[in-house]
C-alpha cells in the first residue's frame, strides 16, 4: 500500500509528463541523491570512496552513454572505451595547453572531442547494421588507442602515451581528497544522468527508439535516419568522453591509452546487459553490479570455503560468474536488473492484495 | 456531406517498377483528387503495396513521373513525402514495439516539433511547452480513435486490431493532407472493421484528408470509395467509380481467375 499511484490523478499533461510521474519515485530519487550527496561523504571511508563509489559513478556515466547508442538508438558499439580515451586525452590537452582553463569546461570540451570522433566513426552506421556495425566500431576502438600512443603530441611526448591528470581546481578550491573528488564526480554524473533521462523521454529519445524499432516506418514519419543516428553517436560519445575525463581526473590519476582497451569496452557492454538495455537506471545498477561483484567474491568465497581454494580460483570464479550472468540475462531477462526492479515495483503496487 | 471532391493533387504517369527480373508495376497511370477516397484493389502480388511505396518515396520507379500538387517529383525520399503532408500505415504493422501507445502516436508529430537535443536535455521552458502542446494534440487523436484506456500500454502487448488502430493514430497525428492506408482492416473481425471504416470516413469527412486505400474486402471498398483502381500482375486493368469497376469484365475475370 506504500507504493502506488492510486489517488494521484494527473490533472494536466504537464503533471503526467514529469520526469518521475509517480510521487514515490520522485521522493525516492531525491532521497537517493540526498543520501549520496550528504550522508555518504560523512560516513564512507577512503576505500569505499576511492575504490567503489567513484568508479561506480564513472562507469555508470559511460554505461549511460553506451545505453543511449545501443539501448535507445539500437546501434551496437564496441568502442566505448576508446571514446572514453578521447575524452580523457582531450581534457588533458585543454588543461595543459590553455592557461587558466576551468576544469569543468575542460571535461566538457573533452566530451565534445569524443562526440566529434564518435560521429566520424558513426558514419558507417548509415550503411551497415548489427554485427557489421559492431565490427566497424571495433576498428574505432583499435585505431583510437593506436593513434593516442603513436601521435606523441596527445600525451605531451611522455613515454608510451602515459598522462598524469593535473590538479583539479574550481573557483580556487582544490579537489584533492577522495571526498571532494567523489562529490565532484557525483555532481557531474547526476546532472548528466538527469539530462539523459530528459532526452530519452522527449522527441530526441522517441526518434532514437523509432529508428531502433523500425527504421522504414521512422523514415516514413519524417524522421531523418542520418541525423538521428549521428545524434545518438554524438551524445553517446560525449557521455563516454566525459566519463573518460573523470576516469583520469577523479579516479585513476595516471592513465595510458592502453588502459582504455577492448576489455573495458566489453565491461561497459556487460554493464548495460546486466543492468538493463534501454534504461538509465539500469546503467547505474549494471555499473554497481560489475564493480561490486569481484569485490564481493573476493570477500565471500574465502569466507565460505576457507583455505580450500586458491586465490587464482577466486579470480577464475569471477569470470565464470560473469559469463553465467551474461548468458542468463541475455536469455532470461534481456532488460536486466532494471526490469527485475520494475517487476518488483509492480508487485509492490498490488501488495498486499495481489488480485 | 461536408467534403467536396477537388482537383487532381497526385498524378502517376507511366509508372514502371521492377526488382531485378520481377516486374512489380508496368506502365501504370492514375490520379488522385483532393478529399477523395481512392482505393487500389487487386489479387495478391498485384503490386498494390509497391504502388504506395512509389507514392511516398520508399521505392523509386525506373520509369514514369509522379506529380504532387503541381510539382514533378524527383529523387523522392520518404521523409520528404512526410514533409509534404503524406502519411501512411503499413500492411504488416510497423509500430515501434518498445514504446507505449502515447509515444508511438507522439512520433507522428515529429515534423511539427522544433526543439533540438539541447532543449530536450534541459526539458525546460520551450521544450516543455512544446511537449505539452503536442501531447494535447495526441490526446485528441486518442479520443478520436477511442483508445483512452490503453494509452500507456506498450504497443507490443496489444491485440492485432488495436495495433492497427494505433498505427492509424500515428499517421493521423501528423495531420496529413493525404493518407496512404495499406490494408488497414486485414485480419479484423466484423466489428473491428466497422469501427475502422467509421474512422476512415470520419477522417475524410471532418478533416478533408485525401485517402488512398488498399483493401481486400470488396464490400468495404465498394461501399466507401469514391473511385477504384484495379491492378493485376502489375498492370492496370480497371479504373473508375465502384459501379463501373464492379461491372468491368477484365476485373471480374481477374478476381475469378479465369484469364491469363
Ligand atoms: N522489396 C522488394 N523486393 C523484391 N520484390 C518485391 C519487393 N517488393 C515487392 N516485390 C514484388 O513485387 C510484386 C508486387 O508486390 P506487392 O507487395 O506490391 O503486392 P501487393 O499487391 O501489395 O500484394 P498483397 O495483396 O499480397 O499485399 C510481388 O511479386 C513482390 O514479390
Ligand atoms: Mg500488399
């Protein structure tokens, strides 16, 4: 009886079109943001902030980026990590080469570079689909990483393309500790997640989904396929780019192009498969799941099985569990954790009178 | 009747279309007048759907000329046809399966919406006002088609007949001046067919929308059409008002399968 929209009649389309139409959802989201913005920094220790919360946020952003392209616009991509790299190296160069470059502007510009590159590698999507497009984005993945290593200017002529993120400073305040870096990351990710939610529920998002579901019908309605697909590539790569910049500046600190390899691209793809294809919230769930799973296995498996197993077994177990879950979600629940969450909510809506 | 049939707005002249060796259409000419209900009939594989695809630029005929509102069209693309006010439905329902009824119909208003992706990301001011304004129009369409109770349902979960109705809604939402309907009543029961007929007649009557209709149910066709074109094996074998067509010996032969 706690969660239901009964009695919440929408008096206007305005009310019906709010970002979270059900009151409990609105309160829930506000509480969540409040919890992560106010309570977490007070109580979480360094390890949690640095090794769990910051990466979960950053991967969530990258997963939102991939979800926009794959989940909403239906264009498969295996190049997410490369677009993250463009964002990271872009932001680094803007900070390095322009005096007094504000940090937030630098990461946005890094994102814009990624968007441009994304559009370039999105051009094949106008002619090819599905598996073949995935192969084309795979080419982007390898080419971009190769170019960042090969063209030394990008890393300011450091060896093998390693860059070290500059100190972050906004309006004279230096973001040094994990707490302030966490809050900065949280701010950027929340703002961009809300913007993404806004996009997918408006004409832009509907056009993406229309192209995904039935491209001939979309065109007959007047949707421009080229523009729609390229917008999806641009926005998606922008999100990945900003995630990459944050990855360098608030998470790892020192990165090299090889750090943004195909493994990472796959990891982000797994996040949206497990979290939910075509769901913004699923992107968060998937990222949290994939960051937390290895940690949980590391802790719990030795606890349960004691000395019976070696640590190499635990790390292999990780891969097995991952593989199993991917197969499970692909076959049984293609809409991922987000869908399970939704089913839970629907049950709750009827509870305690299921009929 | 409020509507009055006007001048010729669409003229097809000598249209020929083939796919590799298959001749789908051979030297076909006919015209469509403003505000009329113009039906295209013919046995399976006659080339009816191909004809609609030529009209709105999905297929490009190898020969012939299409004139729409006095303008000879070249290199037609579907989105250009949409811009000129031509909407359509498909023989095999072509709804956006992952979206709700409202969102599907909202896509029909795509061309009338001016905000860009940056407005949408903020969803404030202009973008919000636009969304609300168009939502109102979509609700009018929903009321017109009497589908209020399913407005939030994902279209994939709807029965076939209702999906066809939603697809009509999506076309209507564009406020087209011409609608191409490809077998809108196929697979429906009598009651659903009656509803669909009523909607088509109402649209034609209230908004003056010109309708090009493909339909297999001869009762319906002869009942609601102003003029009928008959195709068989890609050739035109009849053209005229229902009574003329009904009594055309070639048409009778084609339907009874005696000629060829
Ligand atoms: N895209 C295509 N590629 C190849 N052949 C096609 C294509 N579209 C149509 N055809 C062929 O053109 C001919 C006419 O097909 P069309 O779909 O226009 O017929 P129809 O009159 O709509 O038939 P039905 O009543 O079965 O819908 C058929 O022989 C069909 O196989
Ligand atoms: Mg057909």
